[in-house]
């Protein structure tokens, strides 16, 4: 699967937006059958998404489908429908996951058993590590901040201090299994600077990407979650210096006036690997 820096949600009942979503530069598009689709239009959403996916060629942008939540009135029909599009999508996004069993129930219908959980309740956040380790292919964990703050009965603020613990819990859980941690959407489309700061904060916490609700957010997300040219160049120099130090029998060495050892080199290799993966998209 491609690096998931940017993941764009598009309502399943808005086929007029599907093609734009697929060509806006997002690493993945989630065709949504859950919150953005009215209860009376779930079947309409399935038909529209299936029509698009089965008549459109695959591209560099991964295609996901968000089904309805466990224990909802619509999930059974969603899972029966997944068979129509399983060959056209890379994963199923499952909202409001609270336990590993929620993932395992859906995995049998998902392509290659690949399910991406949305953690957006207090119970889901507390159980994040167990969910990441579910008996399924779980390539990423997504944070759902709007539902999470609603579950706690608190407002979501611009500075996001109320989200720090939940965000950190998801990042740590993802790291235990090697999954990608993807940050929550930012819903204020009139505040691009606040949006960028939110993305930068998420990257600093360890998130590998961010979800979006509008194509105009994608370029900024891709920029924030991609290593800069300077970062890549420095990482390559550090890796070369490490090779020279090892050839001289040194484990730790001085690099640009700092002492460097194995963990720093590991981070540099991750930077280069990500840059190479992005280049090859």
C-alpha cells in the first residue's frame, strides 16, 4: 500500500464529487457510507459507490470504503454489499471501533482481510493497542476527534490540548504493530493556518498522515507529512557518515557537531525510505 499521508473522505451519495476526489492528489479516498449519508439513503450510497468503483480503472490513489459502525442497523447490509466492490478497493474503513472483535467481524468481507479502524470513542481509545493487534490486516489507525470529543461531552478546540492523550495513545498503539497512525479531520475550512498548525502538531506527535474532508486540504497535508528536501539530504549524509564510522569500528560518532548513535541513524533511514516511497507513487 502507498504511504498514507493524506486520506480524503467523500460522501457516498455525491457521485459528482468522486472523480475530483480521486484526482486531487490524495494518497487514498474513502467513499463514505456512514456519517455523511442519511439513514434513508444508505442503499443509494452503496449503488453510487459500486457504479463508480466498478467502472473506473485503478490509479495511484488507493480506494477505501467506510461502512457503517458495529451494532448499527446498516452494517449487515454493508458487509453483504462489499463483495460487489472487493476487487476494486484496498481496504474497508470501520468507524467507532471499540474492540478487536469489531475488526475481526468485518475482516472476512474486506479485501485481503484489510480493515482500517476509526478510533473515536473513549472505549476505542483505551483499547487502541488491542485493536491494532486484531486478527486481521490492520495497516493504519485513524483518529476521529469529532466523535471522541462528543463522547466526552467537551468542545473540540483549535489548540487541541483536549486531544493530546488520545492522539498519543493512538500513535503508541500503531507503533506496537507497525501500523500507520492517521490524525483526525480538521473541519474549519476557513482557517487554513490553524489547519496547518494542527497538521504540524500531529506530525510532531508521531502521526504519519491526516484525514481530510475537502480536496483543498490535500496539498498542505502532503507537504506537512512529507520529508523536506533538506531533511532527506541530511538523512542521506548521516547514513553515509554512519557507514564510514562502522567501517572504522565506531558505534557512536560525531555528525554536524552532534553525537550520533543507532537510534538517530534508524530515524534517518525512515526519512529516506519514506521519501523514496513517495517518489515512487
